[in-house]
C-alpha cells in the first residue's frame, strides 16, 4: 500500500470542500431524523414506571442511559446533522460520533434489559443507529475532510491518547473475562440478572479494535484516521457522561449493589472533561470555512 501524504494546511492547498452526493447526504439526514424519533420513543418509554423488568440496579442504570440519550445525544445528533448539511466539516465528525454513541447504547438497552414491551423499539433503534453510522460515513468525502486539517494538528499525541485508552480498556475487560472463562463460572454477572455482558461483547468485538485502528490511522495521517479518530473521541465523551449518569441512578436504585455505585459518578464526569481535551485539539485544527464552491 502506498504511503499517503500528510494533510496540508488549507493555506497551502486551498480549502477543499467536504463533498458528497446530494442523495447520500439526504439519506443520512433522513435516517438521522428517523433515529432521533425512535430514540425519543424508546428511551422515553424506558423512563416509564413498570417498563423494565430487571434488577433494581440495572433498571436504574438503564434509566440513566435513557436520560443521556434523550437530553444529550439526540440534541447533539440533530444539531450536528443540521450543521453538517450546511457545510460544517467539524459537525460531520460530531454527527458520526454521536450516531456511534446511540448505536452503543441501543445495544445496551436491547441486550442488558430483560425482554419487555419496548423490544421492537429497541431493535428498530439499533438498526437505524447502525444505518446512520454507515450513511454518515458514506456521505463524507474522507480525503476532503483530512485535507482541511492543519499540519500543526497534534495527530500523534491524539493518536497516542486513543491507543492508550483502547489498550487500557482492553486489559481491564480481559482481566475480568479471562479468569472467568478459565474458571467457567459466571461470577462477573452476579447482581446484573444477565446471561452475558453486552459491554464486554461489543467493546472487545467492535469498539476497542475500531479505536485501535483509528489510532494507528491517525498516527500515520491516513485520511480515515481523522474521521474515525474524531468520531471515537466524541463517542467516548458522550459515553463517559452516560456512565456517570447510569452509575448515579443505578447506585441510588440499589445502594447495596456493587454493579453500580454513586461513587463512580465523579470519576466518569472527570473522564468526560479529560476526553474533551483531545477532541478539541483535533477539531480546532480543522478548517470549517465554506469552500468557494460551497459559498
């Protein structure tokens, strides 16, 4: 594979439009609108009394997840889609990361809550979230996006952050999963009411490998590294907010449980703030001015 040249600053190459076919962008926007509507219905239903049939701690955590989806993720999703349609390059990255966050949490609502009347809404939410991620990525001129980044963008520092977080998270999950696998027991599921853990499953199968690939791509200034790396940073900030909230409500629902704890709310809130730093460092070096053909 030929080595790709680092992105040049806009002052050298001229501002390149982040283009896509009108049809592709329209499809992504329509999927986004449908996803937002289903999230409002599904996450809103999750907050209704009697909707969930899990353990108290897991019900509290699910409600925390639903609150963040409603109060944070949906507004950010719709705002970023609107701005991206108007030509904002930064908004495309935020749009993709937020759709990824909704995908992540749709999996949790679907597989970490016992079967209930919201099942079809949860399945529809997951399908639309995945379709939105694919559509937004497909509607983005990835090379055009990468060309808008200044050469002074601290890509290696940001890539290192992505790689370190992915590696530490992988080690943490494997330190739980490997001993349980060797012993053949289900102790790590005690108190959850689950038969398996969808957090371990999707992180180890999808999100952590994706973060590692994004880190490698960004380190080498590959075009996809800017889009995927930026989207992962957005996803992680939103997820830290989500975990802080679900730990608080889960801990409040069952203070005796060690599945969730209010003591974890502050650390995850701090992680959300910390995660904003590399996200801002990346996005602030992205030229968001309309290209001549977009004006």
